[in-house]
């Protein structure tokens, strides 16, 4: 447990938390929506500081990040809790926690995370599986030490951090993948318990920074896979984030409270890719499919195959080139 950041006293001993865009008003003794930030005697504490529920070595492509250190390993960590309440959460057992008397997880010091990452030949540390904003105090300490040791820092996020939080992590953050879950306020509210406008604002803010950005959308049948919604997303990415922003379109598998819905057919993913290409997006990828044919990277100028992916296996090809070996165009990769 550690005193939290980004909060202020409000009326009658309540605390206003502005770490994430939920903006919880937390009464004495109570916790925020995330269930890991608590008002104790007028001070906001991060209850999950240093408590890791998961530590794994993953391919960077699993985040997914396709244009950032391709073929490398990332030491992936998470704590419990989340600031969303997604009905289709794939990690609900650790993110959608009920009110807890004690935070589960292993006590791990920031330097231990960094040492583990280095000893396992990882080039980066990924803050993932649950929303890293809700354990930002710990993440920030790890990120600072990782930078000193020459490691990169990667977030996998729902984009619901405040401007103040982003300003704290930005100097140490190298790459981020943000979910663009829907393109309507209604579905963001009903399915995630969040506001679409805030996610859009965060995506635009990150796109204007030096942090490498990739975007993921889980296509859910009947909820966000219509031609109209996919087209709106594609236009937003092109005009507000940049046409070179990688967009990962992944297939939904029935999970958690949306387990009665059907899985996403491959034809829906293919249709969404076509719409994205029609809107002049340069790099569109598919995930959670049996086929890997939509995971390769090609030069947008001459069509040369640059990176061949088969699942999480990367062919050498030109993965270490920032310039297309055939036409000489500069490639938007971080190597």
C-alpha cells in the first residue's frame, strides 16, 4: 500500500480522484470504481502497490504491437482491478474484482521486475492484462528504473487515463496499444461503463506525443461490426491519429457476460479490413483468426513483403530495416 497520486480533498472528508477519467468521488473508508484506491482517514492510498497478480514473458506481437521492436520479448506484469466494467472482458478473473479485504498478488519490488526482464532477455516491460492506470504508482517506479537499465516501457490500455496521468508517464513510455472498443457513446456506456469522448480525446493526445501508438478493436457481432461503424472508426484513425497508425481488428470469442453472442466470423474481419483499406489506412491487421494471412507487413509504396508473421513467430525478412530495401521509402517502425 502506498499513498496514491492525482487526488485532492473534496467536501466533508471525501476525496476526488483524477488518476483516471472516471473521476471517482470517494467517501471516507470507501474505494473507487477500480476497487484498489481507498480513502483512509482523508488520504487516498493505492492498495495494489507492488502486488503483482501476473508475470509472464510474451512476444511483443501479443500486446499487440507490430511496428515496435518486432520479434522481441516483453516482460508482462499486472495487478488486480480495472476502471472499466466490460461485459466481454477476457481477463475478468483479475480485472473485475469484487470489493476485497486484501489485495491478492505477489509482493515484487520495482527493481525485481527490471532484473527479471533483463535476465530473461526481454527488451521491454509491458504493463498489461488489466488497465495499468489503476496501478500507475507502481508502474511509474518500474518504468523509471527500466529506463535507467536500457529497457523500453509498453502499456496496453483502454485509454481512460487523465491528462495529468499521461504527463507523468509520457517521459518514460515508449509505446502503447489503446483499445478503440466502439464508436458510440451508448455502447461505451452500456458495455464498458465509460464515455466514448474521453477515449477519443486520449487517443488524439497520445497521437500528438512521441509515444508509438497502435490501436486495437475487438469486432463483436451486432455491436460494432456494421459497415457504418467500422467506416467511422477508420476515418477517425486516418484523420485524427494518422493513416500510418497500425489498426488491429480482432475476432471476438464469447466470454464473461457476453458469452451468449456468437464468435466473429472471418468474413466480418475481412470486410472490416476492406473498409479500412478503402479509407486509406496503411497498416491493418487481423487477430484471433486461424489464418495468419492478415498479419504480414507490406511496404505501402511498392508492396514488398517486409515482415512475415506466423502466429507469434517472426520471419527475419526485413524486420530490422527502417527503410524498404526495394523502394527506399522510410518505414514507420521503432527498432
